[in-house]
């Protein structure tokens, strides 16, 4: 497990996320004390599988004449 200071983590977050995506665990420190751990998500779902399930869910569902604009305005009141 790698140790990375908070400033470096902020500055290089995209690179750290790439390392985590490849399976590495990274501990973030602040003033020499561990404050957080970046680690891969366990059992994370495949994004394409989630998108396909959402498409399947919405198939055949109708708004019965309601418009999106109407529903947004209703939600604001």
C-alpha cells in the first residue's frame, strides 16, 4: 500500500484513480497521519450492465400525457 500526502493526492487525483482502478490501495495522509484510503470498489457492477438494466426497466413505461417540463415544475412547488 502506498502513502500519499493530501496535497499530492489533490494535485494528482486522476493518476491516483488510475492506479486504484488497476487494483492498488493508496493511503492519503495529512501531516503524517493516515486520513483516508483509496481502494478499488469490491463487487462493483459493470457500467454497461447497469445501463442495459435501466433501458430494459424503462421499456414499455409511459407518462400518460405528462411532459417532463410539467413534472419538473410540479416538483418545484
